[in-house]
């Protein structure tokens, strides 16, 4: 199964996340198929950048977002940034 999930990057105590499309068996920070956005919770307000075309294409192909990614998508749609 293909999932849209977060991959953690950054230094200790200062994480930022890439929103990636990956096989469900792949490790969290391991191999991924495509990068569709960024999430930085350290900024105020937190930064969410999504590539709408790529995201829509993967959702159309059947990729399932995790709960956290689905929340970020809803939040960015409500803010009008998607």
C-alpha cells in the first residue's frame, strides 16, 4: 500500500518534516517515491507547503494519507493555501 506520510529531518530538538509518498513497508526516514510538501512546526505560525498538483495526482492514484498528513491537508485547505 502507498501512503502519504511525514519523514523527519533536521537536527536534534529542531525537526522539520517532508511530506512524502512511500510504500507502507519503508522506514519512516528511508526510501520514498515522491516528495509532495514540507511541514515545519518550529516556525510561528507553523509552515505547511504542499504541491497541490502532485498531491492530487497521488490521491487520485489511491495513496492514503496518514492521520497527521490528512489534518495538515485540511488545515491548509481551510487557510486557502492549497
